[in-house]
C-alpha cells in the first residue's frame, strides 16, 4: 500500500501535498469515463444548454433532448431569434420539466447577442449575470468551456469528500476542501473527474472495487467500511460487520507495521481465540480479501503468518 500523504490543517483530512491524489483521479478519469456529447465540446452555448437540461434530470435522458435542441437552435443567436413559445414547447415535448428554465435559457441567449455582442463572459462572475444562471451553472460553464472555473461542489462531490477525507458536513468546509484539492488551471478535467467519481464509484451505494476507485488507498470510508455521508445518513449493520473488521486490520497494521496472526487477532476482535469461531481461520479469510484488494500482503503460513500493509 502506498504511503498516504501527510494530512495537515487542510480541511478534513485533505493532504498537504495533494499531487498523488490529483494524479490518481485524473489518470482514472482520462483512462475511461462515461461518454456524453457535451464532454466533447468547449462551446459555452452547448455546455450551458447541457447544464440547464441536466438540472434534476438524469444525464442519459438529456442526451437526445440536447442533440435535438442543438439541431433546431445550433447557436445562441439562433435561439435568441426563436419564438419563446417554441422553446417552451420543446421543453414540454421532451419532458424536461420546470418550463421557466426554457424561458431563462432563451433570455440568456438574447443577452449574449444583444448585451455582449456574441462574446461570452469567461469567468463564473461574468456568467452569473446571465438570466437563470446561478453560481453552480456559471462555474460549470467557466470550467468546461474556458477551463477557468472554481472547484465544483455538488451533492456527489460532497459525498466523495466526506467519505474520503472526513471533511465536515458544512458548505464552507466542502468548498475549502474542494479548492485545496483542485490542481491549478485544470478546472475542466478536474471538475469532470471528481463528479464522475461521485457518479460512478462513490454513489450512495458505493462500488469502490468494481469501478476501480483511484482514491481507495487514501479513503477513510474504504478503510473502515463506514460509507455514511450527508446524503446517506445511516450505515446499517456496520457494528461487527466484515467492513468494520477490514478497517480494524488496516488500522492495526498502520500502527504496528507488521503483526503475526495471533498478535493481530486481538486487535481486530476482543473475543479473538486462535481456534475459535473468530480465530485464525476467520482472520486468514479476512486477510485474503484484503490481499485481493491490494491493501495487505502476507508472508509465511499457519500461526507463523505475518501481515503488513501493501507497499
């Protein structure tokens, strides 16, 4: 197991030098991520349309509507010239909900044409002046169109930061942690990557191993098996669970570097008895699981087996 970066007074357990964490996430995202057409463009108009459509709507449902919308109104100028009732009718026909979003999008296109001469603001503050564009949407467009945004903080990102680094459930703490983690000048790839992490690997029900989460070696939730989060308020049946025992193994090996089987056992369960129900055979099974996950390595056999964290 790779040594964890040392934590300091950064928010939660955010490492003082987050470079390894940053590299791991970006490499994971660039190697394989869900394909959406708005991720293949840097056109601010196309990105704004996708962001407005995606509000409280599943992304897979947005794809067809987004493509149809751009076929009909391919530019901000084309949308500004359209009859507003046609835009609202499109919204209704595609079951996108909240028709006022269609009205605001139409008006924002008019602002771009009339007030900005077709030139888009390039930062979150400027984009926030557009009708119906709040701080989150403004930051998303600045990030994905101009690589000029701040660290995004949505529900998925909060869940990731809470679980991985123990960031307190507080908006200002989440914003500080997200900012501390984002590599300078890389808002486009970073914000896409961390939202993808929350949407694929760290959902309400996590899929850490199946999605090959790149933050497993730093993640407090993965270590302890406690995947509670602000939007996941309870973690059923954790006490005494295999998840909890995995976390105790990892914690003990962090403290003692390496331990023989019968030295480790009592530090995992107070009722450990070498030949008992929760004895050597049970503990070897637990260690085998952790070996398969690349977290622990073992040498020797029988009661002479020695366990340590993967290096």
